[in-house]
């Protein structure tokens, strides 16, 4: 039982769906007060009505816009009078060859996945320092190994991890824990909203979403790692194997990763 979340104030970006929504539900059950944001106001309203909880606030905000992040943090503090934990979860993915992709896809990936983390962390940090709390980033195996057709996604997650690791060391003696979490494949909306070469949502998933980890299990493991004040968490065996192989046998890892992604249904990567 994760007792440390009781009476804590937790902010989660991108929590109208998937992992973020599952985190919000579990945190409310554990007695935390929760502030969430996402872009689509209707989806946020649906979550608000579904959860109907007095300790939940939902703030429409686009994390790629600095002023929105500042407002999200301000409104959360005004409502709850403290901030203990920030979970930088909002993210988008992509699937396109770099040769073919519109560069706006890479810009959006960086603006949301990386800059969204930087902006929210910047404005929440004074409160988290006061509370000696935690800052978490939901990264990916793509933050350790460059993945084909995900140039912008991998770049944004590498950048996010570099930012969080630097900050972790800066805050080492200030009582704030900084960690990043790398799930494997988790059932969510992320592959439907992944951007294609033209910057449109691909609107389909190449995976059987029912056969991969649930967002609930993923959220449970994220909360356990925040509770234990870990430095990082890599969730899947496949992810650990990929990162390990990439360190020891990088050429072999490149070929295995190529094969895996070329074999996905409708992969833009030519089969060899
Ligand atoms: N699912 C996986 O297999 C997997 C694996 C590794 C890592 N991750 C990471 O886990 C995180 C959560 O993804 P998920 O799988 O739960 O995806 P999801 O179901 O698509 O949820 C993404 C959430 O982020 C919000 N969002 C997207 N862009 C935003 C923006 N600019 N500002 C504010 N909110 C924004 C979305 O709402 P709006 O569109 O309304 O804004 C939605 O609530 C992401 O960072 C992702 O990279 C996922």
C-alpha cells in the first residue's frame, strides 16, 4: 500500500487518457489531491464527470505553450496551497521516415515532450522545493535507444532524460527527488494519435493493444517508483534487453531494432 501519497498534492500533465488518467484515478484512491491538464477541454470534462472527486481539478492547457504551463501550476497551487509531486506525462509519438517527414512533426515532438517538461518543471519547482517532493518524467525506451521512424520522439525523450538527470544532480542535496520512468508498450491512445509524415494522426495502432501492459498496471508501477524515490525505472524485459544490448553490442542492437520495426504492420521502414 502506497501510504506516502495520502494528503499530497500531485500534478499530472496529459491525464485525460491512458497512463495519465490511470495515475489520476489511483492517486485519488490513495488520498492525494490531484490536478490534471490536457488540451482537449471536452475530454477533460468527461474525466471530471467520470471521476467526480472533490480533490480533483482539471485545467485545459497545452504543455507546449509556456504561458499555459505557468497557468496550470498557478491554478493548481491556488486550489491546493501546495505542490508535492509533478508528473510530466503529456506526450505524443510519431511514425515516419526522416526522409519523408514534415519537420513540423519533429518540432511538435520536442515542444510537447521536452519543452512541456521543462516549462512545467520550471514553474512547479519553487513549491516542490518547499515540499521536498518529487519531479517525474514519463520517458520511453526511445530515450535510451534511437528508434527508426521515431526520430523526433527519440530525440525528445533523450532530451527529457538529459534535462531530468542534470536537474537530479543539481537538487541532490535539496531534498527533491527527480526520476524518469520508461514503460514498454502500454495500452493507450498514443499510437492512434502518433503523427505520420504529414503531421496527421495515424489513427490506427500497429499493436494488439489488448495483449500489452494495461495503463493501470503501468500507473501502479510508476507510483511505486515515485514512492520509493528511485532514480529511474525501466519496466519491460524487452526494454532492458534492448538497452543492455545497445551498450555492449551496438551494431547488433541496431539490426535487431531495425528488424523489429520493419516487421510492424504498415511500417514505413523497408523490410530487408
Ligand atoms: N503507451 C505506451 O506504449 C508508452 C510507452 C512509453 C512511453 N509512453 C509515454 O507515456 C506518456 C503518456 O502516454 P499515453 O500512452 O498514456 O498516451 P495517450 O493515451 O495518448 O495520452 C496522452 C495524454 O497527453 C495529452 N497531451 C498530448 N499532447 C498534449 C499537450 N500538448 N499538452 C497537454 N496535454 C497533452 C493527451 O490529451 P490531449 O490530446 O487532449 O492534449 C492525453 O491526455 C507519454 O509521454 C508517452 O510518450 C507511452
